[in-house]
């Protein structure tokens, strides 16, 4: 079993074949995620993407820490390193270190997206609204599960901080 899981977590991760950055920009609400250290304890998380004239994308993540009673922000940048794979972006918040931002599923109207990392350690469901209907959420979780993510560990994120 361990070798099967090992193979599953190192396999290539398919991404969408087309992304129009101009449609992707704007604010997204984090609906769900796999637990990670940099978002631990955060709720009401948003990601705002702004296309820059140099082709890069400004990233502004914001989330509420109830422990600290305030919002935390992180500013970074993203880019598409290979135009042959427009769904495979790189993101950095601490240069020169960058991470993978793979768009696994994207609604044709750019209303919800499933984002992950080939390591299968990171996964996010983002939407243009604070909630996502259960059928769409389940479909995205099925897609993630079929691609080797541990969807049983996914946390739904509270978006009712106001």
C-alpha cells in the first residue's frame, strides 16, 4: 500500500489547457483548503489577483486570525513560466522561493476554481462568492480525489467574519 501511495503522490498533475489571466484577475474567496502552516487559524480568506503590465500577476492574500483579532495579509507575485502550460503558475511571497499554483479545474465563466500542487500537500477551492453550492463542491472534491489528494483532510473555510 505504501508504494502505491508513493506512486500516486509523485505522478504528474493535469492542469487546465487554457487560462485567460484577464478573466482570472479579481477577488476570490477561499471555500476550502488542505491544512497548511501559513494559513493556520485563518478564516474569511480571500485572494486578489491583479495583472501587471510586465505580464506578472500581483497576489494579495488576506485572512482573519481570531486568535489575534485582526486580518493578516501576504503580498506576492505569480507568473506562467511556460506558455505551453498556462494552468501551471509559479507563486512567490518570499523571493527567491516559489511554489506551484496548478489550476486543476476552472469554471468556464471563471466563477470557481480548484488549485493544487503536484506534491498533493496543497489544495484550494476558490470561488467568486463566499459560498459554493454543494454539487459543485462535491464535483471539485471528486476531481481532487481522483488526482491523488487526501480530500478527507480538506477544511471548509468560514467566510462570515463581518
